[in-house]
C-alpha cells in the first residue's frame, strides 16, 4: 500500500460536483473508509461469511436522495445492519471492545450527522473499486496520517483539527504516559495525541493498555478522529461529539494533553456556569478546564498562544498565579513562529505542569529551526531531539535556562513570556590564533583536494567489459513488515528502511552479503552496503548475487550508487521503485580481478571526497565565526 493511493482517490473525489474543497473530499473518503473498515472487521476479525465484496454494498443504490447525493445513511442502513449483526452478535470475542453495542451507536451517529455529498455514480463506483484494493489492516494508519497532512496543506482552516505530528510526538515522549492510566484530550481533533500515546506506551512496556477520553465539537473532526483511532486499533468508547467546556462532572484524569482551539468566544453566556470571568477567550477557558480535570499527581501538556503568557487581564493573572502556586508549572517550550502554519501564524508555546507541589524554578526551552517555518517547511522530529534529551535533566544550555518562580510572583505583571538571557558581549577570542588555525585548515584542505585529484586521475586499463542486466546476476527481494514498536533505539542488528538505518532490532532477516536499495520515499533508489547482518523493512529491497565468481558485490554497490536509481521512481505523493524496473538496469562487468581493483579505487575516491567535505564544513564554520567576531569587535570598540 502506497500513500499515493489515498491521495489519488482524493483527486478523483475533488472532481465531483458535490465536493467543494479538500475537507469535503477527506470527509467523504473517511466515511467510505469507515464503512470498509467495518466490513473488513466483520470478515477478518470475526471470521464471518459476507454477502459479497465491498463494492457490492453499493451496487443497488440507484435512487438519488432528496439532497441530490448518490446515497445517504438510510440507503445503506440495511446493508450495514448485516455487518452490525456479524460484529455484535458473533460468539467470537475481540481483543478490545471497539465493536460493542455502545460503540456501534457512536458509529451510527456519525453516519447520521455527516451526509454523503458524492453526486456522481461514476465517481462513487470508481472510488469504491479503488478502495477494494486496499487492505485496511496493513499499515493504512501511516497513509491516513499522510492524507491528513496533505489536507492541512490544501486547506489551512483544517489545521484547527491537526497539530504537527513531530510536536505531538515530542509532547507525548516527555509527558511519558504510563500503562493502565487515563489520557484526556478536551479538543481531540484527529486523535493524534491518542495515537502517539498508545505507540509510546507500546514501545515502553508489555502492558500497553491506556484509557482514552476525548471530545470535539465538530462532527467532521469526530469522524476523522474515530477512524484514526480504529485504524490504530484503539477503543473509541471514550470519544464523543461534545463541548468539553460544558462538562460539569467532577471526573479527573491522570494525563491531559491537547492542542486547544483559541480565539474569541461567541455565546459567552453558556459558559458562565464554569468559567465566570474566563470566558473572554477559548484558550483561557481550556487552560482552566485542563487544570480542573487534572487529577492529583497528574501531568499535563497543552499548546497555547503566547498571548495568554504575557496578557495582563485580571482573569489571566489569576490563571497564571494558580499555575505558579497551586500547580507545578515546571516547563515552558517556546515554539517558533509558523509552527502551526498554514492554520495560524500566531506564536505558540507548550505549558507542562503537574497537579503537585510547586518547584522553585521553571525550565524554559526555546526551540529554533534552521530556517523559518511555513506551509512548505514544517517542524521535524530532529528539531525536538535536543529538547527531549535535556527535558528530564532540566539542563541549562544555549537553548534553555531556569526561571525563578519567586521572582515571577514578586512581579505584578506575572509575565510568563520568557526569553533566554543575552550572552555577555566582549572580546573573548584571540583573532591571531584563529587566523593561524584557519591557515592550518586551509593547508589540510588543499592537500586533500590535490590527493583527491590524484586518485581520480589514475588510469586503470580494462581487458574487456560487457553489459549485463541485474536480473541475470542477482535476485531482488522486498523486506519484511516490522511494527514500529519493534524498532529500538539501540541493539545488535540495524534496521534499514527506505532511506537507511531507522533503528535496531533483536534479530536480522538478511545476511551481510547483500546490498540495500531504498524502495519507497523521496530518496528511493539510494544504496547502502551493510557490513553486518541486518533487518530489512518493506520500504526497501535487498540485492543478493546469484554467482559470486562472476560479480564482486562491493563493485556492484559502487556502480549502482553512480546510476542515480531515483530516476526510475514513479508516483507523485509517494515515490517508489519496482523490482521489475530494477531488474532491467544494465551494468558493465569487467573481469572479477578488475572489479576488485576498481572497487578499491572507488572506495578511495569516496573516502577522499568525505574527508574534503568534512574539512570544508569545519573551515566554513570557523570562517563564519571569525567573520562574526571581527564585526562584533569593531562594533564594541565603537
């Protein structure tokens, strides 16, 4: 299954006259995916017979409903009732309660609230036949998440339901939810926090049960969130279409984590019961709601606009005073402008606090990226690596500092919008020493470049060369599926994905004498030559020789690297290379002796090139430093 299948279906749906935008297209695809999921569950999970294929559910839908669409929930009710009977009344038992009677009512409610908008029978049947080819129990959740990200880029307003996945992952990792606890999201959107929480727990423990409670006002968000949870095998009994701010029960939760909506509030009067004095802004009410819902000893992480940190309205002052005295506000993560682009350009931060005795300091971390964030350049997992590594130690660094709570409480403004202390200015470098060092680096760089030219100028004679196709000298095999929970941060055997090593596993599935070729992704066609046994995922393929007396494997690896196999890739949203195309690739084969000689020569060239690149990077960095320091020196003297 490739991501481009769902994206291609979206492109087809957009051609229907009943679809107005990217949100409509994703909504309708999600409805069909939900029906297909239920259909497959009745077959695969419960082992029940079925009346026909997935498309057969729609074959007799000849009458248009009054609103002009092809179908509505009621025209499908009879067919869905058979699935309901299979699921609810089957004697087989599932490992979870996803398909309880209670949950089936939730699913019915989704169909009743969201109409089918597709008007063209031709488009409908084309879509459902394409969906028939997709197995929803084979890592479809990854493709669905990619689809949601594409939706955000197409329709900025849909960002209200979706927080960037790298940010979610970082928040979950440091909050560290524990098995057998309850996680609450008062504005769950697409359910991203719940999905990452269950993945986190599965990676940490054999006991991976978590209880999830989540609400959202939007039927669209509830549909997407419910489907997202189902695709990730998460029970949906705790999620609902409702307004969390009107919840008047006293239930509290172990973990509260959310990217809450923000902005001005309409219909202020309906919130006055619980939020008298706080109802001017959504973010203020959701922060108060989070504090009310956090159990004793519980932990919370919430994304809020920075305005709430430096705002001086009386209700904001009271909220901040409670955070500093009645709760343990221990960490503030300041995010760059554009983190929520294209949905919002507002500067936001993440507050981490516990319902516990307050510590004396707040650890403040300012996240920085290499270039400004935008619709086309969003945050990545690597942007958060430094933050997550320093979080537990609360370490002071170039990106972080400690803020005294006592000093904050003494200041009447209660400003929680922090900034890093400025470094002391001064002439703290020896310019002559740096120039001498740069000259030494320059000399080493020139010598390396000259040596590199010498390697490249060697003239190696060949007695004969002939062309062969890869299918004549090797076999190609796709890797095996590996759950993310089985990919570890360290271990004996590296795991190779579509773009190199992604982690480690406890066992290998490939011998050392093979070449790794990326099969899926923007960098597909990249070549790796492992020196130890390894595990190969389904996003890559291995090349193994049929006759080692004819071909020298390191030589072939060098040749394939030079061919830029990425040019063979097809696909738009997700590139991939087929084994059949690779089999037709032709390579030149001299004698085995000459292959060994050439391989050594190629290796020398690559090592020489890498050395030059490393020296050049160091030289460039030091050159930038001395240039900056020289300017600073003149400015300070002035």
